[in-house]
C-alpha cells in the first residue's frame, strides 16, 4: 500500500492526519503539483482525474476521494474509530464531511484558484483548462463566510463538528481552516466557538502530518 | 422517521430510489422548492443549509446529504447491499459517489442555475443570494462533458459505475443523467457505454420513485 501525496496540498493532508490518528504507516509517493506532475500521462493512468491523494492498495486498486480512502483504512484498522459508532453517529460524520467539502472546500478553493497566478487556467483540479475569473474571488469569499458561520453555529453546542467525538469530519474542517490562510481569511477571529474547537483539535500530535 | 422531499429535485430522488431499492417505506413531507419553502424560518430550523432531502430519524435527528442519509438507511436495512461488500468494494462506491457529486452534479448545476430564470440569485442551494453569471453556463457545459467522458471511459470495462454490482453510486449517476435533460444535454448520444449502462439501470422498478 502507498499514498500518492503532495505535502503542501490540503486534501492529501486530510489523509496523512487520518493515518497518523490510526497509528499506522503508509509509504508516501510525492506528486509535485507545483510542477504539474499530476497531469502527466503516467499519473493520469493512475488517476484520470489528475488529483491527489490516491491510495494504491495491496491488490492494485487506486482509490481517490479522501472520504473513500479514509473509509478503506477505517475498515482495515477500526480503532480508534473515526467514522462514528452506530447509525446515527456515522450519518452525522458523513453529513458534516459532505457539508465541509461541498460548502467549505469549494468556496475557499474558488477564492484561491481564481486569485493566485499559480492556478492560471487551473480553476478546477484535474486536466481541464478553465480560465480564472477575478469576480469569483468575492463570490468565494461570501460563500466561505456563510460556511464558517454555519460551523460556528454548530460548534456553539457541539464539542466536535459531527458530535461528541473527534472524527474524520474534524480532520476535514481543521485542514480547511488552515487552507483558508492561503487566501488570507482569518476565519477564527470573529468566531469564538470555531476558535475554541480549533485550539482543541490543532494540538493533537497527528496534526503535524 | 420521515423524509423532507421535493418530487422534482434530483437529490431527493436519489434517496427515494434508494428507499425503493431497499423495499422499505418512509413517509414523505413535501417542501416546495418552487415556492422557496426551503428558506422559511421553520424549515431552516430543521436544516440551516436550506436544502432537501433531510431525513428525520425516530430519535429526532435531522440528517442532510444524500450519502449520509443512505448510509443511515443501509445500516438499519443492510440488504440488499448498496454500499459494496468489503473494504475495496465499499471504497469504490464512496469514491465514485464523490466523483459524481463533485465533478458531475456541480457542473450540471452550474449550467442550470446560471441559466434558468427560476434560479435567479439562487446560483447555489441554500439561503445565500448570489447572482447568475451567464458566462458560467458554458463553463458548466465544458465541465459536464469532461465528467461524462470520464464515466464513459469507466463504463467501457465496468458493468456498473463502482464495479460489478449495482450501488448507491449508480443511483447518483442515473439521477444526474436525467437531471442533465433540464439543461438540454444529451449525454448518452455520443457515449455508447454510458448509454448501455443507462438502458440497464433505468429499467429497475425503483427508478420510478
């Protein structure tokens, strides 16, 4: 088993933190996104979508999408449980992971990818050339604010984002909060409950992964 | 248990088809999106995100996100299995469900929501006013084409989208193919393997749900 990774990108970091929480070892293969290695024919034979992370399993399967990779590792290594125990807890974990991806990651990425010269024509991950549109930076900012306000409201009466236990959804949110620094969003300054949550989870040893 | 639903919208349909495949009964509560009922204070107390579907469980939990709702129902009603059996099969189901949501649904929705007068200022689901940008219609069209090409390539050597068994990911893809009619995309005309797959799955009795 090995993980195709890039140390600077937020999505591979979600999986590295998950692996660290499990206390397991998975060899990393560096795919340098700054040099567009994800778009080479060799890498697109592994993942036609041209994204990292990708987990190569021992039976030669390539798994993309953070939640699918983490679910695979959870089945192989059930403890500590990071997907919730029981139908209700598990549903809340998948629900919040989905909200964080669809409302959070897409919004912050919309800001960054329409802003940074490094993402010129790379407005979406993968092989397709799509031009930047500067007016989408503000749209992404507005969407990001709405998303983090929703997290703040949730964390007012929940210790972790998906309930009373740390989960894979907290890993997604922490990674996104750190990713927001790239677009100079200080998402915690005006959100005391998000900040309280962040102070708690960011101190876990896994977060250095 | 009951499901907050709207019969015309694609995401609630994913859950209705899933319920039909399970052979269970869940009462439906209609939330009329054409009349903006999803944005009333009463409904936003149920789902601050202002979207359907929402599953209300017997212990009073509100679950959003199709994959979370379906996972909840899968745990309660494991047969027939729609999430894959074993770590590898399950990972491929979650992987393809994620690809279909992030690359497929977002692309087709980008076309529709920037095009149709009915979505004026409703470019994203939920409570936020965001103006339409007609230039995003073509961007959505380009992204949609790339996504369906990827499905075509996959279905060249796979009976179902996530492997050799029908799964919740096929439900997502079928719903998306039908949703594409709304923006006048004939996604099957030039994709024979996608068409072969569609002919097979669309005949299932659940698809009338």
